[in-house]
């Protein structure tokens, strides 16, 4: 299997409602087979010269590397933040049946 065929994509959202909306769009468009939503994340960050302290959720998504641009665009289109976090981390190794499941449940 070529390296970087699959990726983990992470994004933060302000609340569960926004996360569920984005997750449903991504699932319906077969850009991801699953979205894990991790609640109770506290983000302390700099935005426009101010230090902010916010409660967020982290969305963790696994997908094909080839789908990243479409996934990013859908998150941006459905996200309330001006500059949402959308980052990808390559999966360098994984349990083959799980990787097959990702492949079978996403667009070619």
C-alpha cells in the first residue's frame, strides 16, 4: 500500500449541533465513513491579536488522501468559523480490514 493513501483529518467546532451538521454532510457525500466527535475540549488560542479561551469539540475523521480537498471545502462551506481548523495527518500504517472499510465506504 502506498504511503499517505489514507489520512486522519481533524477539525474543531463550537458545539455538537455544528459538528453533527458537518458530519452528516460528509457522510452523505461519502467523503468519510465515520466522524468521531470528542467533547469538552478547551482551546486557548490567539485570534486577531487577542487571546481567546473557548469550549469546543474535536472532529476526527479518517478518509482517503485523495478526498482531502473536497472534505476541506465541505467543512468550510458548513462551518461558522472564518478560519476553521482542517488539518490532515497521514496514516502510515493500519489494521488492513479497517483501512479496507475506509476505502469501501468513501468515494473512489
